[in-house]
């Protein structure tokens, strides 16, 4: 998050896509999405966020998909085919 904020503020390149797990040790994925919504939204439209999670909870999926920045939602484990799909998205 710090990198993204700094890159946007300084006009530096930002990633084309992010892989986001909903279950993170320091900041939950939904918290990360909330924080993304607080920073320069116009720049964020360039980033494609792909959720990759082991969560089977439909509520998690619905909640994540409510953010327009989410482009895809996939269950773990990650496969090479999934990575190819994400990169080509």
C-alpha cells in the first residue's frame, strides 16, 4: 500500500495488475481494497486487481466483487494457466 501511495503521489509507474489474497496477516484483503478506495481513484483504474484466495465463503466473494477495481476472483491453488489468464487480461 505504501508503494502504491508513493508511486501515485510522485507520478511513478504503477503495476498493471495486483494479486490479492483476502486473508492476509497484517491487513485483510478487504481492508486493502478499502484503503485503495481512499487514494487517487483515477490512477487506480489502470490497475487490474485479481483476488486469489483459499476462502470458500460466498460472502467474501460477493464483498470483494462489490469493488469495481476487482477484475477476477479465483480460488487457490494458483495454476500456470491462471497466471497466463491474469497476465493476458
